[in-house]
């Protein structure tokens, strides 16, 4: 009985959060505040009273129309509320009332906003991607069981991350020296952030080693969790950024948006480097099908890739261990 009550509360809370995510989906691409003004009809501009703003229920009672002018609201409003409520409930059933449930729910909310905004506008707001990155780092520093990685896994992830970042920087250096390409302000800012993050990860790893040798064992798990998040952020964003650089060279045009890079960095910050890399390889399977259909339908080869990164991340989150065990088993690495 108690479990049913908790599940019902989680569903209702998810629906309320979905109502707020609708506000983010509408206003963030317009660079409007998500706090003020209150919810209002975009056609007649009248404020929506609280009893017409009850998630899911009000939409059904009013038939998806404004009480004042009768204009029909997009079905997306109820879809986002129902989807958020069901996904929130599914995460609760999967993880229980744990640190992972809280952290992954925050990631889920970022995913929902990024997906709907990217499909409609082909952008991913920085408030979601960059804000999500820092939330992932902060939650990793607080929730020590979010990553649960060993020292060997951290070292391997750090080596791969530094290799990927090094290749990216090398490609930029070649562009600068051989092609005389000038770095604009955005390029310089991005490179500065990358180098700053790499330096930050190195400092955190040193603090972690120092805390271990100094006998501060209670601090070590928090530093290791933060270190795992930093490595995941840099490697998650780095692999897709490297793919974009290679695509730019092959196709002679921008092949990967900056929003996708930041979204993958968000994935790495929450899920760690292994699942971020797995997401990178899974996402194209979803995107390819949609891309072929869109190419036939519109003759446009460009697609919103963020939603497929989200799909790949969710598959990795729930089935990543099984997939990686199967892959390693195929190569005889695991029995």
C-alpha cells in the first residue's frame, strides 16, 4: 500500500515538473525568463488561472483549448507532462529513493527539454547543456555512489580522455599553422574551457592522491566521484567534438553542432566516461534511421542529433553493463 502511495506521489510530482519543463521548452529558445511572467495564452495573452494549469487534468477538461479565446493548445503540452511523469516513475522503480534516482532524474529533465527544443529549433540551450554539466559535477561531488569507479578505471579513462583532447588540440594546431586559420573568440573561449577543465581534473586527482596518503580517507570517495565526473565530461564531449572535426574536414562544412558536444559532456558528467563513450557509439544507430527518412522526405541531410544522443544515453544507462559485457565477451576479454 505504501509503495502505491509513493508511486502515485512520484507520478504527480513528475507531471508538475513536466509542466515547468514545458515553460523551459517554450521560453529558453526565445531567451525569455522561465520565472516571469506567469503562464498565459500565447494568442489572447490572458493569464491562465491556477485551476486551468493543473498538469494533465486541465488539458483534458478544457479539451486542449484556452478557456478565454478558445484557441487550441499544442498537444505537446500534455505529452511532455505525461512523458515526464512516466519517466520519473520509471526511474523511481529502477533506482528507488537513492542518490542515483535524484541525480539521474535531474539529467532526465535536461534530456526532455533538450530533445523537444532540438527537434523544433535545432539548438540546445546553454542553460540546459552547460547548466546540466555543472549540476552533474556538483551532484557527483555530493553523491559518492553515483559513479562507483575503481582507481584502475579512473586511470584508463584519464589516459583515453587526454589522448582524445590531445588529438583535438593537434588538429586545431595544424589548422592554425598550415591553413592559417585564425581562431575567433568562440574558438579561444572553447579551448580555454577545455584546458581549464583538464587542469581542474589533474588538480582533483592530485588532491585525491594527497588525501589518500594523508589519511583523509573520508574525503577520498567524494574526490574520486568528482574526478570520475570530470573525466566523463571531458571524454564525452571530446569524442563527439573529435568526430565533428573529422566531419568538417571530410565534408568541408560544419558537421556537428556545439550543442551536441555540450550535451555529450553533460552525459559524461552524470554517467561517467564508459557510458558516455558507449552512448557515442549507440546514438548513430537511432540517428541513421531518422536521417534516411528525412533525406528521402525533405532532401535535407542535416538532422537534430541531440534527441538521438539522449536515446543512446538512456540505453547506455539501463543496459550499458550488459552491452559492454557482451562486446568484451565477443573478443574473449571476458569469459
